C-alpha cells in the first residue's frame, strides 16, 4: 500500500461553509504546486467520503502520489455548526472583559484599537455631560421611516457582524459558564478526529494547520490529545531514551539553538514511535494566530500567562522545564516497566511536534494582519516564526489571504512558506518506511519515482 500522510485544516471564525475553506487550501498547496507532483501523474484531487469525521457534510480530498511516492489526504475539522446559539450578551460580556483593562496590559499591536474604543466611549460620555441627556422634544425632526431604517441597519450590524463573527471568538475564548459546553463540544470533536486518524493505521504522518481562531482550537486539541497518549513502550521492550535526553539537553541550553532543536524533534518522534507511542503528528502550523495575544485572550495578563505555562497548563515549545535532582528537565521519572525511566510530562506535545507560525506584519491596522503575530516570544523559542507578505489587495486586510495565490496563480511569499512548512514532498523530512520522520534536512524521499500515479479508486 502506498505511503500516506494526512493534513487536518481547522478553519477560523465566521459563517463557514463545509469544505469551502479546504478546497481553496488544497488548490494552493497541492494543485498549483507543480514542483511536488509525480513526474508521470496529473495533479488531480479526488473527493471521497470522509469516514473519519462522521459528518455527511464533509469529504476527504485525496491526491495521487507526489514525486516522493507519498499520497496526501486532506481533512477539514469543521466546527462552525457547534455554536449556533450565540447571544449578543455573550459577545458584549467578552468585549467588556477585554476592554476594561489598563492600556499597559493591552498588547502593543492592539493598543490603537483599544484607544479608539476608549476614545469613542469617552466622547459619548463627555457629550452627554456637557449637553445633558436629550429629551424627546430636543431631537431634530427626522422622518419616522428614516429612524426605523437607521435602527434596522444598526441592528443588522450588531447581529450580522458581532454575533456571527466576533461571537465565535467570544464563545470559545471566554470561559464563562454559558460557554463551557460549547468549548467542550469543539475540543471533544477535535480530539476524536485526531485519535481516529492516528488509530486508522493508514498514515505515517499527520499535520495540523490552524487559521485564526482555528489555531487556538488546534493548540487545545493537541494539548488534550497528548495528555491521553503519553509514551508507552511495548511489553518487555527496552525503551530508547537517547533522543529524549538530547531534546532535554537542547531545551535547557543557553543560548537556545532553535534550528538544532527542530531537527532533534524529528529524531525524538522516531524514538517515541519505536517505544510504542501512536503519536504521528509531526507538525503544527498556525496562520494569523491570535495566540500572539495569549496574555490578553487566555490569561489575565503576561504574568498570569507565564505562571500557567510554568504550571504546565498551557504547553510551550520547548516544553516547560522543571527543577529535579537531575537538573532542569521536562521529563519525569516513571516506573512499572523494565526499571524506572524518564518520559515527557503531560504538557509536552511540542517535544515531538514542530511548530511553525506564519503572520503578516501589520501597518496602521489595515495593512497586513493585526490578528496574527510572532508566537516565539509568547510560547517559546522552539517555534519558527515567519513574517510573510502578499501582494493580493496590496496587503490590505490580509487575514484571510495566507493561501491566496496572486496574479496568474503565482505563489506569494505566504504560500511559498506555507508549502515549505507542510513539506508534502519530503524536502525537509523523510517519511521512513516505519512511519517516522527523519528530519535531517536532507533531500527528497528516496525510492523509485517511475510508477504510475494513483487513480480515483486507489486508497
């Protein structure tokens, strides 16, 4: 059977249509990327039933073999339907929580927005104080129809934008009692999807890609999945530890060497799998991620965020180190097998899983992407941050343009770096026969490339 890899795309906020986001993504990273296609095959994508997610609305988009003799199945984690009862009160409660903070506790890129909102509120209050609350007789006569029209437009704006778009973020990022069940449903579905992919026996490699709020959801489901699937060596086997030891050594080294750490992550994943772990997730790729403002969105401030990371509530890359008799490490002693040994703690999904983050630098709030930003300063220097550009719409309002091609299907720098991060043809890492990633920076996957490409009924 041909070697296969799976890519799971997690969409962001808004009125998402099932498969619409995924089709555009696959077109950019597979169909239009001729460099990775099989020399004797067409860049065809077949739409097949998705027997993993359990949703009749979703399909699995599968490719023929690429130049490395590897096929790719693309899945969409579609979660938009799980939150259809958002109320305006839930949105305003979250916005009030964010705005009612001193400007010093607002991330620098978002301070212009904060000042704009604060200035608007202040202007209204000053006006009311200076002129008093207007009485019905003080209003300038306006036709009743115009008042009704204006009220209708404002109502549509509040309902159509705040509730339908901002509402997704408000429900997921605000841990109020009204939102707990909503968050639980999304996370449970996401964990189930990745578990089924890993347990299917079809894939040697899985990649998770999260856009916008989807990156926060991806971060969460990787966190919870890892905690349930810690390393378990086969019965009677002598567990390997050299790669884990090396990774811990690199994590506590000063200065930290990010490139060497990322290479060591691939070696540790191979060791992890040899010790019996089902973990297949090689890469987590975030696009326009609001995790850049985690101190505002996930915690009460930078100090609270740092404390929760140190307490291993919020995983970092590399994982948080702890003081032990053997020194600072992110592994702990566990017995019950052939002698005591060290295994990574429950907040270490980014020991074997590489994290790459793409963002558009922002200018004047409207050029680039103010929602995304660099993540290494927030979640650890093991993250590879890539500042990318797009000429589409001259870079204005770029949040939804990370895989949008320019001109006559030309790849923007964002698309180029996204393709490199996905590495669907194995230029930066090889899918070995046993299913592990050899991340040595070598060339394309070896083996004969002369076979015929897959047909629509294959796999």
